């Protein structure tokens, strides 16, 4: 099952706050893939990397992570924030409008 990486605004770059797959249907996951894949960030191109949500190398390699520029917003429900500022048990509720 696919998941979306979640980020929150940070001072210099977005902050990684977890990923969500619960509540995301296979059809929605495919729609997100169709929408986001053209916006992928080529890691070889270091220009503009400050806009990409940072995830660790192990996550990228094990999960087949494809970094994209964070231009979309989603609504999630979650149980709580963890001590390391990640969402515990997030559930996808749908796309949200940009607050920019």
C-alpha cells in the first residue's frame, strides 16, 4: 500500500512529521501518484533541495520513497504528537486547500 510523506512548515525547510496510508484507498493512492510523479525531485539536482521534506536514507531505500516538491495539502486525523514531533497513527481524510 502506498503512503504519503507528511511535512510541516519549518524555518528553512519543511519538517518531516510522519507518513500516512491509513484511510488512503488504492484509487486515491493512484490519483496521488499520477499527480505527484511529474513533480518529483531528482536528488542528483541539488538546486532547490531546501523545499523537499527531509527523510532519512534508510527510509528512502526501504520504502521506495520518491521525493516531490511539497505543493499539496492533505487533512489528517491523528492520535497525538510523539516526543520527536511526529504524528502518531495518522489517518488520511482527504485533500485540503492551500493555506498559502
